[in-house]
């Protein structure tokens, strides 16, 4: 991967390229999407102390997301495309970078501690939306465009989208 930025973790810098190499080694040859999502959720979640909840919501039928592999407390089980930050990502196919979840119209509060959020589309090799990656933080304004770029590169490398 080229020009993938670093992420902060408890004062130490963990680079997205290093995380991507680790994930590639762990997932090499694996084709099962749920196994890949479970591995990514764990690796990403434990890479940065800003990440309070890290997980996937899978597209299970048109216009509907259901919870997939995740790390952290309980998540919402079902999210329609027309609700919340995850729904906005699925609906538009665009990264949602939300510095203050209370200011996002229709935000779904799965955890009252969440202050900011980033949600990224997950596409397969054919370009079809198969899921969204949702990362919540208990810190306000925790995510940047650099996070979006680094995480998008990892998702593209693993899922081919």
C-alpha cells in the first residue's frame, strides 16, 4: 500500500502500513467474508485506544444491515439504510466522518458513551457493497481524513473492493 498514514495509540504511533501487513499475513488465502471481518475487527480495534467499538454491519437484504463480527460492547442488531450513520454510509457508499454524533440527524445511539464515529463502505471485488465498517469512539472528534484513507486502503486490500 502506498502513502498510508499512521494512527495514534496511547501516545505511540502505530502505522496503517504495519497494520495492513499484519492483517495481510493473518488473512492470506482466506475467502470467507465473516472470518475476514472477524479478524479485521479484532486487529483494528486493538490497534488504537481511540476505538471504543469496532465492527461490521453486513448487507443481508436490500436496504438492511445486520450486525456482524465486532469488538466492544453490544451493538445494534439491525440498521436500515435510511437510519443513522451506518445507514447513511450504506445508502451513499461514502465514508461518514462524524466528529459529534449528537449533531448527526438520526444518529442511532447503540451506546450512550459514543461521542464520534467513522463508518466506511466495504465492497467486494465486483464493487458491490457487502457491509460497512463502523468505529465508535468515546472521545469527541476522534477521527480524521487520514484514518479514512488508511482504513479504506486496508478494506480494499482485504475485500478487493
